[in-house]
C-alpha cells in the first residue's frame, strides 16, 4: 500500500511517501514555518502519478499551531484525493524506534517546564498517556523509567517523530485488522491536565485525524473561563 505520512507535532516538519521498501522523505527543522515549508515538502515527495492510497498524520500531542497545520493538510489532501486519512499518536512514532528491555517513557517538550509523555512496555505498546506534566511531579516509579525523546536531560540521544515511521505504523495497524478510533470529540477539544483525554484514547493505536490536545489553551475568555 502506498502511504503518505505527515507530521508537524514538533519543530520538525516531516513528509514521507512509503510504498513497500521504497521510502521518499523530506524534513525541515523550523518550528515557526510549518505552513510555509509543508507545501514544498509535499511537492517534492508526491508525484502526480504516485498518489497515495492512505494518508497517516501525526496528531500530537504537540504545539497547538504547528500541529493543526499538518492535521488540516492531511484532511484536505484526503478529501481532494478521495483517500482515507488516519491519525497516529506522535509519541508512538518515537516509541517505535526504541529498543528497551522493560517499560520506558517517551517525552516531548511541552514548554512551561513541562513535558508531554506516555509510558510503553517492552513491546512498544502504549500503556499510559499521553499526558502533560512536570517530570519531577511523576510518581517515583514512573520518573525512574528510561526516557526517550526530545526532553533535555534524558539519558539517551533524542529521537524525533518522523513521517515515514508514522506511515509504516498506520499500514501495520491496518494490516493487523485494527480499526480507527471514533474518539473525535475527545481528541478535538482541550482535555486539560486531568488526564481525561489520555484515558479516552488508552490502548488506541489508530486515531481519528484530528489534533490530540491534552492541555488547556493559553487564551482565556472574558470572565476567566477557558
């Protein structure tokens, strides 16, 4: 199956076209220009005669503005090409690159001295999260686990979500007979820091192609209500 992968859940804009063993990937590291660079990357990767049969996008968690660029682009292309679009938790794409004998954490910078994180078992299956919190506020057992990702101070070199990994994960999950989650409403609203959104997608590998928000917005409506 020919799969187009898109991820803008971090400062890295990443696009890949995966067709069996053939992989074409383009990436640009610029957290302020997702919208500007994504169209260029897509043009370099997608040939008019090689349109994808499936689009897989990283749905986060990640920065609000950049994340929407990739997810919206995936939705628009799916509509234009009449192909299905699925979402993949971007932390899962990092976990897929990890080899660990036991449980481990994948982290990503959430700013405000916090991190997006999820817990995985040795088979790279997500068992908790994604959530957002300060790492020093985790319980002792969770905080002591090996950490992989973009958070400074981790014990290993950072790994970044890549569109090619997201595309391959989507294909593997579909081949295994997994269906897409229908948790659209839980994903597309701000879940806050309570973990409600994380609990709603626990165990889900294929997600709806809508942004996965697990933090309340910075903007506050008049009257103090978010």
